C-alpha cells in the first residue's frame, strides 16, 4: 500500500527525471507570447510544450489561470490527454493560488470515469497547495472508495504542513467515529486508509509515534506551533521553485498501467492514457488466477500463470494507437518465475508484436530477451543469465523472496546504447545489467491488434499456445514518447517506479 500512495504523486515527480534540458535559462513566458506560439503549434505535442511553458509564467499576470483552464478538457485528437494533463500540472505549479485551486476542483468531477486524468488532477490539488482544495480532498478521503481515498490522502500531505496535518487528523477522526455504523468491507477500507494516513502524518511531522491515537495527542499539544513551521517550509519550497529551470521536453506518458489490484474477477483496470479509448483488460479463462503473493510494493494482489503452459493471457484489445510510432519507451514490471522450462521462442512477458512492435520473453537460462520490430529470439538485446531465476516450487518462502523487477528502455534518437535492461529485487534497487546498440527505428504502424501480458497476442497464440509465462506477474507499465527520447526513463526514475519497500534496519 505504501507504494500505491507513492504512485499517487510519484508520476508527477517523473517530470523531474524525464530529461529536461538545462542548457540555458529560457525567458519566462507571457500570455501574449504564449498565444502567439500556440498559433504556430502544429501538433498536440507542440501545444503541450507551450502549455508547460506557460506554467512557469508569473501566476499573478491577469488571464494566466483562465488560459490554462481552457485546456482542462479532452479532445479526440489528443489520445494521450497531453493537453489536460499538462494544464493540470501547470496549474499545480501555482502554489497558493486560489484561482488555480478552484479551477482544478471544478474540473475534477468531469474526469471521474477517466482514471488517468482523475489521478493526475487529484495530485495537482495537493501540489497547488491552497486551502480551497481541502473540502474536496476530505470528501474523497472519507468516502468508501479506496483508490480515490488513497490518492486524496497523498495529495493532502502535499498541502502546507499545518493545513495538511489538520486535514489528515480530521479525516482519521471522522472514520473512527463512523466505524460503529458501517459494515466489515467499509471497515477494511478505513483500516487501509488509516494506515496510510499514519504513514503520511509521520512523514510530514517527522515524529515516530506508533499509532494515530498517540499522534492525535501529540497534535492536540503542538498544532498551534505548526503554522510557523509550515510557513517556513513554504518559503523554502518557493525558493526551490523560483530557482528551478523550466524543462524544454515533455515528460514521458504512462501509456499503459496494469496494477492487478482487483483480487478477483475477469478483468483488470488499465490506468494508463490508453484507457480513454480502450475498454477493460480481459483475463483468459482458467488462468491467470488472482494471487495474494505480491512483490515488495505491497499492493492487493498479483496474477499467477501457474507452471503449465497454455493459451493464457491478460489481453488489452483494440486499436492501440498509443503504442505505434514510439521513438522511445520504457516497459517495467515485477515477475516471479515458477519454471524456466521454455516454450517456442521463450515465455512471453509482454507483447504487442506483429510485423512491428515489441515483445519481451523469459528464456530458459533465466535471462530476458527483447525484440523491437522483430521477434525476441532474433534480437541481440538479451540480459545476462539468471536475472529471473525460478523459485523452488515446493517452498512457499522461496516464492515470496523470488520477485524480480525489470525495466527495458529504448531510445531510437540516441547515437548509441539505444536499449538498456535494468533488474532489481526485493532487496536491491534496479540497476543496469545490459546496454546495447540496437537502432531499430520507431515501433512502427504494423503492430498487433492489442497488447498481451503473459503470452503472444491472440492471433499468434492460436498457432503457438505454449509460449506463455510460467509464474506470477504484477505492476506492468509502458511509458513512451512519439516525439523524442524522453520515453526512455532515467535510472533514478526507474527506481521510483520500482517503489520497493526496503527491509527494516537490523
């Protein structure tokens, strides 16, 4: 759960890691120059770059907030919702601005059915840091919907410290008083949210009391002092913001995000930008099955393909325009192999390969092999052996400790070392294990009619049904850019995505 909340704001942090250019200090954008630049912009990406720049303008200039708010809408041509996401982040930069806060509050309900946008606007509510957002965050936090409550708690912790702490304590107190009136399912939700509130309160306050009851006593005695503490923190935050250099590149887009947290059912939610055009991700019959064996991010569940191969997969069907013509991308996930017995061409972890596209396979020596616009078995991009070993099938503890994190990055715009493979584990942050000159161009147009996890795409699966992965998979994400190399995440950004829970100190 700790990692789930970190993700509520973590992907905004990817703006920091995503390869901005710091070669010079561009002049601050005015509303007049922005409008002139927008007239010349020819693509969605070009427009998003201008919106991003306007977020660094003087928020006191009349019309800036209203101009940014115009882009908090979805349009069909913007398949990755670049314009509203960039506008939300730009408004979030305007720390303490009431108008920016209200604009985000007003637009939030319209994105309720679009998880990709909804999550990012909630994060922006915390970033803008005005007390006007507090009622909205408290409403989300005290409702019975777990995911929005967790997102709201994380956003509340981003408010000025006195306001955020007061809001977290009030929300926790409200849930405690409601416990006698709700059923067991709601109590479980309160327990999970309450645990996260405690973690956030400890983080903001710097205290180490082991329970919210003790922290509440502490707050009743110290709350008055926190107005001055919060003001000093805000001054330091403003100094850092003022000294920062505006990025010139857009951050990578989270195209696909499959967390497998449903614990049951025949589908799973895609939280990436592609969710706006595609329906739910479908699980094939029989397998994969839901499992409580989870990697160290500690979320609700994972999916288990078992040991025996078969036509088993998680399929995201539809015209995946988001995965075409990518100049750069990053694929990440957690895997736990039950067997290294190999099907034809390796056991697929992820694939959207037809004539073009990408596939990642697990080989019988415990290596990962990656094909870009070609089959993985024909590719030179392969990790060293034993990066993903098989667990002892009779030892439950061995399965628990066998989780491995992988990340594959590709940048067709680089002069060399186009592709890289990173590996991590429960006990170690992801580190580079392979770099390869691998100039295969963009991912192309002729990709499969969907993305498949744990197997080949459906059309190819009928001919080769034994190429499935043998083990557990969790937390699959695809980032990408069709504009530049920013889709290839940096090493620090990959560790952020990994978001493992470190073991306690000895």
